[in-house]
């Protein structure tokens, strides 16, 4: 995917994010390996620095993308084989989206 924004992409930062791997052919643990092997900026995260957990492995997995230089952020979720990706140019919106995946005790 090109990182040179078109008019449509500038309006939708999700279009600027690298694609997450296809989840078919395995379970959540297999998909986490694919994300890490791709090394394209996406990272699987299990929790926050304060100890709160994100997702419910291996059924719900949260990934993040951060390019501070370009001001581009993303939150990706794997939910039992379905992938959802949201892109942001506002760091506060990105953090709010990430916090929406905190697991309640």
C-alpha cells in the first residue's frame, strides 16, 4: 500500500495504514505470529503500562500501529477471525479507541 495520500485517503487515515495479515487458516495465536512476522509497523499488545489487559486472547486480539513522524495511528482488532481496523491522525482519538478494548475485571 502506498503511503502517498490521495484526497480520499487524507479524509480517511485508515486507508494509509498497512494491511493486517489475513486471519484465515489458523486461530488467534497463529494470527498474532503473522502480525509479528510481517514487521510492517503493527504490534500485538496484551495490555497497558498500568497493568490493564486488552482483548481476550486468543479470541479477541488488539494490535496497534504508531507512526509519530507522520502523525498516523491505528488500532486493529481480531475477533474470532474477523478483522477491524481504525486509523487516526489525532493521538487522543487513537488512545480513546485503544482504551475501549480494556478488559473489565
